[in-house]
C-alpha cells in the first residue's frame, strides 16, 4: 500500500476509535511509523486528510445506493440496502457522529457534501419507487421524497443523537443496528403485507445481531 493510502486508512481508524477532533497529524504519522514531514509531503494538514476520507465515503455511498438494474428478489434488494446502511455508518462512524462540526469548519467540504447528498436523495427516491413497483410499499409519488428525507435524517443524525442522549454512550455496532431498526420502523406503516413480512424478517435479523 502506498504511503498516501496508509495515511488515509490510519486516519480513518484513529478518527473512528478516538474521535476526529482528538487526533492530530502527529498521531497519524506515529501510528504508521513515518515522520510528520513525510505525512506533510502528502497532505498539508489534517483537513486535507478528512477531505480524502470524504471522497472515499461519497464514492462508496453513491455506488451502494444506485438503483440495481435487472431482476432481483425483493428480500435480496432490501437486505443489500440495509447492509449498505450499516456498513457505511460503521466504517465512517466518526463522520456521522460529528458531522455538523466537521462541515462547519470547511466550506469547501460542506459544498461537496451537499452536492453528493443531492445526488443520493434522487437515487433514494428512485429506489423507493422501485420498492413500490415490487409491491413492497404503498407510497404516493408526492410522498416519496418526504419519506426518503426522514430516512436520510435518521441515518445522518442517529449516532449524534445517541451520543447526545447519554454522556456514556459509545459508538458500537449495536448502536448502529438500533438506527437501522429505527429506519425499518419508519417504513413499516407504508408496507404492503408482502413488504411487511420481509421487513419483519430483516428486523429480526438485525435484532439477532444484538442478542
């Protein structure tokens, strides 16, 4: 692995473990046993590393939430998107946990974030419309975007909400799973009998992970 990539992956690991605000470039350099000067050869400051991580995150986000072409079993589709929510929230948990602060101090990153989220929102609306076509959900056209916005809001703010509700809260896989269950709960009232059955199967699977 190239030194630049090692820096990015080390930063992501340390940000997730200790919180982005608690980690300096010196911590990152020491973690992969390079000199601070070597790190600064690749990145001028920590914020550039955060932007590089965001690029990885946004690429993966849009790939995972692009409507899947071709025939797929509905349960397979639901599981794919639910797994994607978990994987992203866990892999980039520092970003979800401290999103407003990270964006407020970097207008360029904030603009990039908004552009990516606008693309994501349209993809999510198309995915929801696909679930309506598969007879999993009953949602009118004018309800699709508000439903997507609610789900998006939960995904983006869940970790910060859980941290705010208790000073002892640590971000664990269980906490992320609770967010997934909350999203399923929002969708269930819109489900058809077939959709409800499949959502309940997914919900039971998530709960079993926490047992």
